[in-house]
C-alpha cells in the first residue's frame, strides 16, 4: 500500500503545483496560459482518486471521462455537482487554436472549477492520503 499511497500523494502534489501556477498567472496574465494549469490541476486531482482505488489511470485529458470514472468509484454527490466541461478544452484546444483566447473572467472560472474538483476529491479521501 505504500507505493499506492505515494502515488496518490504524488498526484495531489502535482495538482497543487498546477493550481498554484494558475493562481499566479491569473494575477497578471496571460489568461489563456492560466487556463492550462487549471485544467491540469483538475485532471491530476481526479487521477489521484483513481490511483487511490488502484484502478489503471486512463491516458486522457478528458475530464468528463475521468469524472465519470471517479463517480463510479465513490458515488460522491459533491463530485457529481461539478461541471468539468469548462476545463477539458484547455488541455489541447487552447494550446493549438490561434483564435481561442480566454479572458480574465474565464480564467478565474477555470481556477474555481479546479478548486471545486480539489475539494470534492479531498472529501472522498481518507486523511492518510494527504501529503
């Protein structure tokens, strides 16, 4: 279980790093760049829960897919109330679409969604899984 706990804690630390990066970028921009770590944070928090349950982590950036997997593992009502669809495009679309330029309010909303995912995942996890 030590390796599984280490993996679970590692996913959380990576998510925290991404969320902190998002917070720093939102202060002054660029806002499109701030949305990417918000998506990454949400993805890593969801993958943390999947790792905790010992399930093979899918190689995807699709947060809807990851959220459905997490809901199946936990039946968490907190997690089902989060609309993760806002974040998924920031993994790939915004990195390659020259016309996709999120503004400050959009970046702030992305950060809020990532933070909601974090709190929902923390509510599903026992204290020994915290870093």
